[in-house]
C-alpha cells in the first residue's frame, strides 16, 4: 500500500518485577556512593557498600539520617536537588 503509515506500539520485553530486580542489582553493585532517599522526609532509606565505605560509617547508621546530615550543600540546595 503506497503512502500508508505504520504505527509501532512499544512493548515491554521484561516484567516490571524484573526491572525492579535489575535496578536493585545496579544500585547494590555500583562503585559510586549512592543512597535512596524518602523525598517527603529527606531521610536516607538505603545505602549501598560504596556509600558505606565513602562515609565511613555502618549502613545502619546511614539509614534514617537526613540528607543534610551528610551533604555539604546548604539545606535549601539539598531540598532543591531532592525535589
């Protein structure tokens, strides 16, 4: 058919639970210090081994702390970065 257009619908090749698992593996195995934050409360909810090594305190001590406790930015800049 001349001049016909074709619309392709994207398909998810993996399940949402597979994506969560993959994201968790990337988070846990990254060499870059990172933590997950509860944006509503600015509290750290998870930290991976590179973050523990970088900050020099046990993971259990990082969890629950405010981002502003470990960040050198002024509090207003921390808030704008999280939002």
